């Protein structure tokens, strides 16, 4: 099958054509970084407008690159949440319009399911069930992935997401937006042991993550004037990695029968994080699977792939499907204190 994927939940406008044989026939990603940079973060109204301006020509360009038309497509998969609702609506309405005009089925994709299944697009050998660390701009979760649509949340953040912590650290260090990759770059020149920073919840009996205290400590370290920025960046990154590894160890001890340790989401692009996870996986005799960097941050290939997986199960969605600003992968998961979902 051939699926057109549409992504517009944050600040990347993207379209992709992906086959069930895992071929990405064409894809375009228009980043809005320049539009949001003056504000130091994503401005929802600017994002929604930019998506509305760019999406249609981007889809046309994607089809043209592949030498295909909408007639060749088997279904249209559009992100239907969670995310900034204005942007989500632009992508979902576009997907609905194309589905209506062509008579092709619509697949309303959970953006997080796009991240969660993206490692299967990259690696045909990856089978269910797998342990997934989902670390992105809005989420920090450990999930047990038992199948398409079958996610059990083992842990989540009780305050900030990990990508958010990277972005805030970047802001504190004056590195600008988007922050994650810049913190990683600066961290390479620093000493990860130079700045004493807390590792919230390490060793705790509860399964969850917390990064708010770490962020405050980064701010205090910067304000003290005692440390080099590169040392702060390196120490922050190491503290974050230590937290992730500790929480994953705890979670893995409770997960039977998983076939791999998998990471997805924007922070999965971080090389130091990938190395630490690789070691952890090896210690647990599990293969470590991480998608290529361009599949970690937001893209439409992962949305198309989630469409491929759901289409293969005969699933589609009604044209009156409503966009969702919040949409947990595991609806059964108990709420935690703070903002985590
Ligand atoms: P969500 O998927 O939760 O809705 P999002 O779509 O905004 O959020 P992603 O695009 O998956 O998030 O990831 C973006 C986040 O990843 C940002 O917070 C960014 O700073 C972080 N990130 C990207 N590259 C790196 C990197 N190399 N190191 C650390 N963090 C990174
Ligand atoms: Mg982005
Ligand atoms: Fe994302």
C-alpha cells in the first residue's frame, strides 16, 4: 500500500509518501524555526498560519517528486493530535479534504503513535513487544508497545518533558531556539563532572521522571557565574541521561518478554543519549533500536508509516474525526501529579 502522511502538530509542516515495503518515496519538511526564533519558542498562531500557507504546496511537491498523483495513494494519514490545536486542525482538515475529494480513506494518526512506531519504519526486524523510551518536546515516557494501538505507559514525567528541559537549558545559556541540538553541541566541549546538578527521582520507588528541579539547578549554576557554559551544558546533559537510564532500569525490571530497547522522539537524536541507551540495552541482552536522526524529530514519514500499520489492520477513521489537543497513547494510565500525561 502507498500512504500519504501529513504532519502539522507543532512547528514542522511536513508531507511524505511511504509504502508498506518501508520505502519513503518522497518527503518534505518545512521547519518554522526562523519564524519562531525571535520569540524563543513556538507561537501557536504563527505556527497555524504557517502550516496553512505551506501545507498544500508541500503536498503537491511531495507527489511531484515521486512522480505520483493522489490517485496512486491508498489512504491519507494526517496527524489528528496531540499538539497545538490550530496546526493540528490545518493538517487534519487538509487530510479530510483530500480524502473527500478522492474517495480514499482517512487515517487520523496520533502524533505520538507516529513517534512510537517510527523505529519499525527504520528497522524491519523490530517486532512487538518492545520497550520504548519516548522523549520529545512535549513528552517523556516509558511505554511497553505490544502492537499497533496497544501501548502501556510504564512511566511519565511529573513536570517537564525532556526535550523541554533541553530547550530551557538552551534558553538559560543563551543558545537560542531550537535548543536541544545546540546544548548537545556545546556539551561536547564541556566537562560533565564540572557542575554538581541533581538527578531528580533517581533510585525512587515511583517509576516516573522529573526534570523541573534539574532545570532550576541549571539556572542557579548559570546565575552563580562560577561555571563555563560548556560545562553547564555537559553536566546538564549527563544528569538528564543518568535520570533516563535509572528510570529505564527500573522499568525494564518490570517488563517481561520485550524484544528490544527502542528510543523515539526528538531527544532520540542526541548522540550521548543514544550511546548510554546502547550500553543499557547491551547490559540487558536486548538489541538497541533508534531511528535515523531525521526520523526522530517531527516528520511526516512516521505519520505515513503509522498510517501504513493501521491501514494493514483495515483501520480508517470517519471524516468527522475531531482534532485532539491532548491524546494519551495509553488512555488507561493513571494521571500523575504535575503536567504529565
Ligand atoms: P511531541 O512529539 O511531544 O508533541 P514535539 O513534536 O515538539 O513534541 P519532537 O519534534 O519530537 O517534539 O522533538 C523536539 C524536541 O527534541 C525539542 O525539545 C528539541 O530540543 C529536542 N531535540 C532535538 N534534537 C535534540 C538533540 N540532539 N539533543 C537533545 N534534544 C534534542
Ligand atoms: Mg520543531
Ligand atoms: Fe513530536
